C-alpha cells in the first residue's frame, strides 16, 4: 500500500476520532471541577457522533444538517454538540441520586 492510499484511508478515521479525543483532554484538564461521569460520556459521544456524521457527509451520504452547525466551516462543527451533550449530561446527573461520582 503506498502513502497516498494510506493517507486517504487514515484521514476519515482521524477526522472521526479527533473530536472525542480533544473532549477527553479537556475533561482531563478540568478533572478537579467536573465530578460527573455522565457529563463526560455524553459530551464525548455527541462529539464522536457529530464528527462521524460529518465524515459520512463527506462521502456523499445525505446529512445536510451537519453543514448548518456553527463552526462547521472551521472544521469545528462538533464543538456545539459536545457542549450541549455536557449540559444535558450535567442536568441528567444532577437529577440522579444513585450515580457514582468520580473520586478525585
């Protein structure tokens, strides 16, 4: 396999996994202040789902709403869904009494 084929293969994979890894790093830095495990999961999975849909949209599948997300022209269309996922996860974890909190 030559380098051009390899780069064509790895670009969509890296584009799909880059946003959740950035969310992971941000939550690792903010570990002292974020004690909700659910908030972390919701944010990471919404970032992954958005980036995966963006990659699939690039292959021609009809996910037109991806182009309407804020910051999509900067290749940061996953940021707002990740923030929404963090807020929804925070609200959900605040209403749950039996959730295990992360130990610091």
